[in-house]
């Protein structure tokens, strides 16, 4: 039932499978001497903006047992929330949107909610929950326009589903072995997505030339920090 390129909250899939698949696709194109443009999409407050009524409607239309849909509706609809400062609580507020985070059911229900969005996008999409990457090999200007069209379609579908792309927190990277690179100019609207030569994605540093040196140095620095933290503790025990 779930989109085949969705790697989040599915048996046999993980952050590692998402990153490995993307890196393998990029490496294959680089080995063929072809560059590839990658756009890492950042959605604003994704889990908080899911409309409850639309969520239940999508779940019912997905083919699940009607009793399950009713049970999920009882879990989501009519929830109230309040906060407190010291011993002073706030007024209760009824929630009309959002997927409860920290629950076992929440992430899976969110994946079902966004499932139809990706099915309307072409092959160049990889998703881990709401972490979305779109990419395409670039041989000429026409390929750039096709990737921009995918980005436009994704932006329109996101709005239809109560979601919003944040261009400022999204990133565009061109993976190539060419010495001279033309600047990237992708945008889901009026605001251009910033270009970068590297990006930390799902704990892996992606470099525009797919070199592992920066990644190795990053892990080495983390290991040294952990070592310097642990050594004084071990010395005290001795």
C-alpha cells in the first residue's frame, strides 16, 4: 500500500537504506560521466500541519479495514492539549491538526497521509517520512527544466495537502566531477533554494564530488571528543 520509494517506518527500510540508495544512484551517474542535480526538500512543521479531517478521509480511502479507520479517528479526533508553568495550567485547546509525535502510531499514520503525494511525482524521488530528495541527471538545459517542473509539481501537491516547502531550509547540490559548474537556480516559488557543496543528510555528509574524506574527518573528530570525555572517568576508577 505504501509508496515503494518511501523508506520511513517500513519493514526492511531505514535511514541507511535511504542514504545508500541515493548515494548509489549518484555514484552510478558520476561513473558514467554524467552530473546530477539533487534537491533536498525541507517541509515546514510537517507533523503539526496535517488536517485531522483530511487524514481520516485519506485513511478510509486507502483500503484499510473500516474498523481500523474508526479506531484511528477516535485516537486523533477530539484530542485536547494544555501546558503549564509551575503549578499554573493553561486553558484546554482542541486540536484540529497535527500527528501526535512520540507515539508508535503517529509516524505510520503520517506516512499514509503523504503517500499519494509521491505517487504523482516521477521516478526521481526518495523519501524517509517527510525527508524528501528529488534528483535528475543533467546533460543539458532541458534536464534542468524537467527537474524544476518536478519541484513545481511537488510544491503544488504539498499545498493541496496542507504542507509547505521551506525554500530557505532546503538545499540544492550538483554532483559532478567537472571543474567548472554553472550556478543552480531552483525554486518552488519566488524564493530560490540555496546551493551548497555539501550537506549533512540523515547523519551522512554528502559532498558534491562524493568524496569520503570530509566524512572520515568528521567521524574522527567525534571519536576524539568521546575519547577525551571518557578518559578522565576511566582514570578516576583506576
